[in-house]
């Protein structure tokens, strides 16, 4: 989980730096788009993995009954 938190933290920090440096609104949007895409992909991937682990855990518990 710390790897996930670290990736998210780095991406959020990069988003903040980009917002300050980009200047014009059109440039901000074009620079931030890939960063937000990366952020969403990381979050979805982590949630997907956690759900998968929980489902497998529940299936193991259910089959043990």
C-alpha cells in the first residue's frame, strides 16, 4: 500500500507543480490531462486489486464452510 500512496503523492505533487508553472489556462489543461489520466489509472488499478483480493478471500472463507 505504501507504494500506491507514494505514486499518488508524487502524481499529486507533479500536478501542483505543473499548475504553478504552466501559466496560460490552455497550457495548464494540456499539461495536466496526462497527469490526471495517470492518477485515475493508478487509483482504479489499486481499487481493482483490492476488490479482487477481497473477493478471493470471501470465496476461500465460503468454501471452507
